C-alpha cells in the first residue's frame, strides 16, 4: 500500500511539473542549441552563419509572439532558398525550430 501511495504521489508531481511555466530561452541558449545541429557528412554547411541569421532576427525589437514567429518564418524562407543545394536543410530546419521555441518561451500566448 505504501508503494502504491508513493507511486501515485510521484505521478501527480510529474503531471504537475509539466504544467509549470517554461523558463524563457536566452539568445545564448538559442545559439548553443542551434550550433550543435549536424548536417549530412557530404554537406558544405556553415552552421554558425545559418544560426546567426536566425539570431539577428531574434535580437531585433519584437513586440509580440506573432511578430517574433513572422520573423522566424521570413528567416526560414530566405535560408531555405539560399541553402537549397548545399545540404544545409537539417540545420535550417533545426534553426527554425529553435527560433520558434525562443519566441514561444519569451512571448507567451495571451491568457497563458
């Protein structure tokens, strides 16, 4: 019975932890995570330049979640075009994912 109670308590705590607010992602954390993305071995990809394109968007004055997300989308579209043939696709896509995560943690949706 004691083990069952302990398991129940742990389950409740784990569920509650998922409901807590997420700490905002810093620009340094964004860069660190983005830089670590690997392109294919045959790719001629400069991770840093791709990630810095997103970082410059994130460092600009942004008023809301929507404008931040629009900045990510514009950067992604521009980077997809400029890296269409060099094998940088995984880095471009990962950078976009981290850009969106940055926006969502720094500019929470109204009412949340």
